[in-house]
C-alpha cells in the first residue's frame, strides 16, 4: 500500500517537472506561479489516491495490499500506472478547462477515477483463496497446493470454516 502511494506520488512529481519544462507549469498561464501550485498539483491527487486506497482496502480488499504478500515491483507498477493515468488525464483536462477551480476539480476527479480503476483491476482477496496466488485452498491441507504458501497465508474466515 505504501509502495503504491509512493509510486503514485512520484508520477505526480514527474508530471510537475515535465510541465515545468514544457511551459513553466501546467497552470502557469493562469497567473499562478508553478511553485505556488506545487503542493496542490502534487499533493492533492496523492491525497485523493490515498483515500481511495484506504476505502478500497476496507470495502473490497486487494490481495497485493495484504501484509503477507511480498511483491514490491508489482505494487510499485500498479501505483505508477495509476499515477501516470491520473497525471495524463488531469493534464489534458487542465488544458481544456477555463478556470483554476475547474483545474483543481479535474485533479481530484482524475486521481479518484484512475486510482479506483487501477485498484479494481488488481486481484481481489477472497475467503477460502490463497492470499499469495488466489488459488482455492483445499480444506485440511497445510499449504496452498498451487504456490505452496503456508496455510497461515489463507484469508481468515471462510477458509477456517471450510477446514473446521
Ligand atoms: Zn497459493
């Protein structure tokens, strides 16, 4: 989860730096200096993504965000993908919108929509399934028969009921 957010944040920083290089900031033409905007441009989408991640983790938990899953590169890739999409969508929207308030709204909506879409594409955590690979756990087996992860990796709940 931390890696996802960190990668998302890095993509917003990259977007800001690219914008700075291209035209002195994405919103520079609106009379707001790019450095004044830096906190909003970078932190606002990251904050929105963070809220989406926390909400999703409560409502529809993703396997990759489970503490037991050690797949840093995959976690970073998903975060970077969401961050890139969010940056690209909001950059295009900013070019088309008329005022600063709309730009901020575009930042929020772009981050919320892209983060949600990417999170939904990540494998879900399901009761009775292995948290590492998603295979159905066989009751009574000590290990996942697909990836040989320890059964303590099982999602608690249905798995225990099935075994018991
Ligand atoms: Zn497994």
